[in-house]
C-alpha cells in the first residue's frame, strides 16, 4: 500500500489540555511545502463583532521547538575576548 502524502495538509483537534483563556481552543499539525508546523487556533471571543474571524491561527515551526535553549542553561565562564567573533 502506498504511503499517503500529507504535503500541504494539516488538521486541528479540540485542545483537551486548555487551562486558561490564553491557551488555544484547538491544536494540531500542518505541513507546508515539506516543512512541519505546530498549529494553535482560538475561537472568536464571545461578544465579538460578526466580522471578526471565526478562528485565529498561530504557526510554530516544529524544528524551532527542539533548538530553543533551556532557561537554566549556563554559558561557559572561561570565554575570553579572543573567543568573540567581533
């Protein structure tokens, strides 16, 4: 059986882990030209004008998640001026 091509496709599901109003209502994945993204989506706020979008989206590259430095990462203390590129 041939593998299904998900290029330029995506899907979102209800976010069962939503704890505050700032958390997305939906989460999922999206592929654009072979690059994978995480998708977050929020519903229109109650009382918003009818012309407001029904959903608002945010995309985050999946690769960016894995290269973020840890907040407690410590830089080496033995760096000298000779090590600086400028």
